[in-house]
């Protein structure tokens, strides 16, 4: 009986993991709504944003001599709650207490996952919110910087209002590496990199 009970518990845990993976997949369809005010009708998805955030956090952590895997994980999971409550632009935040909703969703998302995943992600979430450790600060910088890179890409592709995002966000960057990257971004041609790879024949 005990063996059957353990097997049933394990099967439930596996199903819950699959449910969580499916839920995370919804982020491929959730659009980053803040860009609508810049006239971008079909902006990048939350999943696309989180993917590049994770890469950037990994890089910045190495340069800043912090734990790259921890910073990357924080950045990757930062918006996981948006699978249930979608992305809400800053105007919406003005009227709705979105932070409390985020916490509630995150608790519900974690409660049926493997105990080690639940434990680590809960610790990481609290750490990220406290913004005291190097890794949490780096993950937040990556989140901000990814938005700035995306804004520059949109601007370089003709969405001039995207430049408005350059005004306040950079003030919140904290690490030396993120600040140096932002300084370079301002004069950077976001479409030049692939030309360097292709090396057009002249």
C-alpha cells in the first residue's frame, strides 16, 4: 500500500510539473503591453523578454563576479506570474495593486511543484524583491536593460516614440556593468551586428 501511495504521489508531482511547463508556455503568447503606447501593435512576448533577460543577467554576473546561475534563474523566472494575470503596463499599475497579485499567483504556481524547486524559487523570489544581494540587483538590472535594448531596436526600426523609454529607466540601473552597457546602447546601431557577420560583398 505504501509503495502504491508513493507512486501515486510521484505521478501527481510529475503531472503538476507538466502543467507548470504548459503554463510557462503561455508566456510565448502574452505580449509586453507597455509598447502599445509607443505605437507597436505586435510587441515581443514575455517569454522573449525573459529569455534575453536571463542571458544578460548571466553575462553581467560574470563581469560583476557574482553567481551567474543564480542571477540568470532570477531573471528567467521574474515574470512567471504573468502566465496567469498577463503583463500590465505602467498606467495599469497606477490603478491596480499588481504587486500583491504577483505574490499571490507565484505562491499558487509553486505550491504543487517538487519541494526543492518550490524552496529555491521562493528564496530567490524574496531575495529579488529585497534587492540587497548582488545577484538580485543584477537580475533587476538585466530586466531594465533588456527593455532599453528593445526600445533601441524599435527606435532603430522607425518607432520613434520608443525613445521615450530612454528617459527614466536608466536612472534605476545600479551595477557598473549595466551602466556601461547603457552608455554604449545610446550610440549603438542595433542592426549592425548581423552585417558584421554576413560581411556583404561590395
